[in-house]
């Protein structure tokens, strides 16, 4: 199963303060450990929300708001995507990570990624319908 | 934390730490059997202590320290018993090494080497293929005997026996705990790669049983492949194999239909392919090529898989290129199965009549006599040529040869679809998928 490990933002990451050399080294080592254990699928650090935007959906309306966004603790500063056998294993890996914002309180949230089998048998009629629709669309294209 | 929570946490720690633990201990005590026993003892100690004391901050270090104490006891006992034993010097050296103040640092420095040695030992040619598979999954993959048994649909006692016998064989053959060098390396490495790909394939297209795929096995093989790529980054074929597995695994979701039936490559919904894995696969392939390994057997198969991965629709598939890659593969790693796949590619590139000619040349091949994909491919080509009655007979023959229930259903369906169709002259325009997926 796959888990996304979400690093929550703090005021420094939102201010665009780059990690110092020590943290970069520690993170490098940690990433290396994840790679060597064969569990890391992907991982990135994110720029502050001031460089991002949001698209708000309201019925059929779309409204674009530029960053920055104020609710710092709810924002995300980076992520890893890992493949492991259990939530406990994901937790074990996260416990080994360096504190993303040394000297402060920070948080990494662990979220499981949906897999096809999570949808269960009750999902199959729609799935089948979707498949058939796509196939029909492809057949038309030919 | 409740006791069951702690147990699950300990299982997770074991999965992360066991290979390094066993590898490090093997270097100290000299054989994997004793090392695994020591590691298991440490695990039992953790299961006794941690539910009360809580999981320590560095659980891996705790397990290692506990196991090392026992290893020292073991070595002392051995030294007393076998004073004149030739291994004494070697063992004393190990004991002295453990007297280094910064023990963990000393162990850490060796971790990569030890893990690699462990892989080579578990896949040693003195062992049968089945034993190599079981030992690799158990020692390097951290799987329990029960998990291995479930994966290969055999009783747990069979797997347990295989592992015990394998450990004894290694000890009796006095297999050294080392990474082979020079001329020996290539052969030994290919044994490791073969074991990993065998595990992957058993998960990817289960040879027996009711499920078409057992994804957990694919994941284990991929994890071991990625670990190996980190341990032996200069070996192009390691990256070639990882590339092949990543790209094949990218299709997992798409190759099983809603009720568990197989969906063949050209019928798959490509939007359901895992593009993250495809990207990882292409990246691993690039590394294999950079290291000069473009024509290694695994890299060639990965390049063929990459041709499919790069095609956004089945029609975009570059079959001529695939056929050309099979030409090279048939020279580098000739086998009847490669020849059959090559015939399929040629059929797709140059028409079913040419493909059938190639397949017919293989029907006398003894190794393919009971291989279900031979009649399946023949059936497919005959179907495309409008020779439905012959096609039906071939699909039925294929169905009678496969041991996988899902695959049998699919083949019988295709046989039924051929039955009663009028014979047409000239090839049918329909492009049905070949049996690969």
C-alpha cells in the first residue's frame, strides 16, 4: 500500500526561508535511507504558497485566488510518497525523519492512497460502465 | 499504545530492520542460519519487553544491541567448545571488532556491503531455485514463513523445511559471506536477478491458483530490486531488471477486469496505467543504457516494455521496433519463449500470416510442448486470418494447458467466440490482442 507523507508548512517555509546545510544533509541522508530500503516512490519540497494559487469551485463557477494563504498550519510544505506493507510501517518511517523545522514544533501527516481494490465490489458496475464508455469513445476515434 | 498496536509496530520495525540485522549478524557469526536465530531471539525479546516499556526511540539499534550480546555469548561458547577450530581466528577478529567503542558506527559502515552479501548468499548456486526464492524473501525481504507459503500456495511447513534445508546446505558447503568478484560476479549476479524476476513474475501472472495476479509479490520483488539498485548502482542489468519490473507493474491496475479476469495489453485502459511507475521505469532504463547495458537481456526486455509504455493508444505501438528488439534479444538470450514473443511481435508488425509462419516453426520445440501460450498465440493468429475453426481448437488446447483459472476462462471465452463463425476469405480486419499483457 502507498502512503503520502505530508509535511505541514510553518512560518519559515511560508516566508521562503531555505533549510540550512545541516537540515539539507539530514534530509539527504533520510531520503537516501528511504531509497535504499526500496520504499520511496516520489518526494518533493514545495515553494511557499505566495507562489501558488487556488481555484475555488462553486457550482459551475471558478474563481482564482493568488497566494499567499493565511492558515499556515493547514498548508503543505512538501511530501513523500512511499510504498510499504502497513500504516505502522509508514509511521515507523516517519518517526525516523529529521524534524522538518528544527527547533520548532512541526508535523508530518500520514495519509493512505486509495488502491483499486479499496473501492470494493460495489464499485464495479460504475467502473465497468466507465470502461465501456471510454472504449466506445476510442472505437469512434478509429 | 495497546498490546496489539505494539505488536503491529514491532512487525513494522522487523520489516524495516530484519535484513540489516541478519546481514550484520552474519558477518559476526559467519553463517546465516545462526544469524537469523539470533535476530529472531532479539525479536522475541522485543515482543516480551516493548508492550510494557514502549517501543524505544531507536528500535533498530535496540534489536542490534540485544542480538549482539547474544552473538558474543555464542562466539564465546563456540570458542570454548572448539578451541582448535580453524575459524577461531576469524571469530576472535569479529569479537575484537565489536569491542570498537562506536559499535553502531562500525556496523553502519558495513550495512550496505552486508546486505549485498546477504543477497548473494541467499541466491547462492548451491541452493535449488525454490530454496533461493524462499531464503531471499525470508532473509532479505523480511517475510514470514506463512507469508511466503501463502504467496506460493504451498503449506507453511514446506516453506519452513525449505528454509531449514537451505541454511544447512549453505553451512555444509561453507559458503563464504561475501560479494563475489571478478569472473564469478556476473554469474552470481544473474542468479540474484533471476530470483527477483521469478518472484515478480509469480506475482504478475500467477502460474497457478484462482487469482490472475498476486500484487504483494510484485511489490516485494520491486522493493528488493530497488534495494539492489542502491547496493550495486554500477551494474547495468540491475537497473535493467528494475526498469522492466517498474514498467510491467505500472499496468497492474489495468490488466485485471472488474471481476478479476485478465485484460490483455492491447485491451487495457491506458489511463489506468501507473504513470509514476512508468516514469521510474524509464529513468531506470536510462541508467542501464548510460552504464552501457542497453543490450543486456533485462534491459532489452525493459526497452520492449517501454515501447508499449510510450504508446498512448494501442495503434501507436511501434511493432517494428519491438520486433527488432526481439531480434536482438533472441541472439543475446535465446529461448523458446523469447522466440514465441518475437513471432507475436513480427505478426503485429508484418501481418498475421508472417507471424503464423514463425509460430509454426516453433511447434516442434520440446520446451514449448505444454506451454499454454503457444496454442494461445497460434489461436490468435488463426483468428485474425479468419481460420476460426482451427483457432477455436487452439484456444481450447491452450485452456487445457494453463493452470491459472482466470486465464483458462479467458481462453475458453475466445474459443467460444470463434465457434460457429463463418470462414472468411482473407484476413479479418479486427486487431485482437496477442496473449501478452
